[in-house]
């Protein structure tokens, strides 16, 4: 334990010293941590003797994602979001189902020996995008605010929406008793339960927390040191309460952050969200290092042409074509549609979903994990390399297009 703690602590210390310089390059934190885990873990130098079971990795990824979703929603520009709400609505209600369908068709072709329901599970778990891995684009001021906020909301909600779809396919694939319900009724029940509970918990818990915060503040009971953990614990509370009640903790975390965004003073919110983000960064270090050490190594060892082709298809055609189709008629340039489609990185949600599928004991559960892991590795690498260059060029060209439009009108 002490050896593991020593290696992690010293690496975190070194990264903190050079983080600013690293973030100005194509290297993302997720890529650095994953590579470190891969090199230092059992598949590499074996100086990081991590020993984690599936549930530990799943829990780490869930908690990290909950904090990321809460802070991203809490810092979103609500005014911009109101103006461009049609963009995330199209991406979620049209683009997401089309992405799952495209992933299913690609899987049937590439993995023709795998049962159709397991292919459907694979397509579903790789459909959600990752807010944390998309940070270089979502926070880049070169990208027009409309696209940044649209991608932020999409990545905040698509994993929660995917949960009932995943559970439905998992129920059908494992042959579990559906309690006499038809497939359609089960799907409706799962959607209402997962999304409904998540919405109520996220909105209600933050509302109550805000009232308690004002009550304590007017009496001078709040402590500046303990206040630093307030929002981090509230984010985790939203996630865990929704999960405990049978809902989507991811929906609850994101909705909780949006609710906080609207009712809390901007300066106070930004200060405490900064503390929450720091806590999330610490969990992210552990999560991505564990992913590199315990998941990436075995996945790369089992890499074959089928996994390689599907991973590349998942990041390109399977994601970009549905997004392009979902934005047909929407007032944005062709490059903007391609930009939106490309920056749909896969990450923590796919890790969580892959572990859920693996724990179900399906015949091809390990294959699902290997495909998910390779797709995430490629996503971290390819999206990291292209984020800053394309964002800068895209922002400049969008300004030029807007200027030409103003001139002609």
C-alpha cells in the first residue's frame, strides 16, 4: 500500500508542477495518467502494484464522472444555453439513438460471431461522450460559446439517458424475468425511473441544500475551511441518493449542477466549484492511472483487427454521421457539424457501463471490455492531438463566416 501511495503521490506532485505547460499541448491529463498507469503497472515496470476489482474501478469512474458533471453544469453559461437549447436537444433525441443504431450495425458486420443483444450492449456503452475528456474543447474560448455549451449539455445528459437503454438490453441478453412486462413497457418504466428520479433528486436536493446554506450563512455558522468541501459532497450526495433510489446518478449530478448555477451567487459558486474541481482532479488521477494499469494493458494485449476497426469506426462514422444527420436544417456550417461530431470523446461513462456488462457474466463480456478500452485509448489520444489545433482554426473560421454574413446582410 505504501509503495502504491508513494508512486501516486510523487507522480501527482510532479504533474502539478508542470500541469500548466502540459495543458497547452495536445497531451490531456487523462492521457498522461493512463500512460503512467500503463508504464508503471503490471504490464510495464510493475512499480505500481495496484490491485483493484471491477467494482472498485467502476466506483472510482462513477464518482469522478459525477463530480465532473456537477462542476461542468454549475459553470455553464445559462444565457447562452437558453439561446442554443435546440442543439443539445437534437444531439440527444436524434443523434444519440442514431449513434446506438449505427454502432449496432457496425458491430453486426465486424463481430459477426457475437449475439445481436451483446452487440447492442456494446453500441450503447460506447455511445455516451465524456465531459472530462471534452474539456479542452468545452473550455476553449476560441470555440463559439453556442457549440461549447451544446457539447457540454450533451455530454452531461447522454450517459444518464443511455442507462435505461443499457439495462433493457442487459435484461434481454441475460434472460432475466421482466415481471410480465412487454419490452416496450419495460423500456418506458426504466426511462421514467432512471431519468425521473435523477431529475427530482438533482433539483430537489440542491434546492434544499441552498436553503440550508443561506440559513447557516445568515447566522454566521459557516466555516471557510469546511465550506471548501460543501459542493463536492453535495455533488456526491446527488449522485449516490439517485442511485440508491433506483435512478440515474449521472442525471442527478448534472441537473444538480444546473440548479446550483441558477440559484447561487456567481462569485461564491465559482470559488467553491474550484475546490470541487480540485477534488475531482484527484479522483481523476487515481481513476485514469488505474485504467492504464489494470485495463489498458490487457486490452492492448488482446488487440486484433476486429477490435481496431470497430474502435476507429466508433470514433468516426458511427458518431459523426448520426450527428451530421441530426443537425440537418440547423443553422450551422458544415465544418461546425463535423466539429461537433468529432468531439464526442469516450471515457468514464463507457468504463462504468463496460464493467456493468462484464459483471453480468455474458459469454463475450471480456470482448466488450477490450473494445471499450481500446476505443477509450484511441479517443484520449486522437481527441487530445486534435483538440487545440482544430478548436483554434475552427473558431477563427467561424468568426470569418459570421463577418461575411453580416456584410452580405
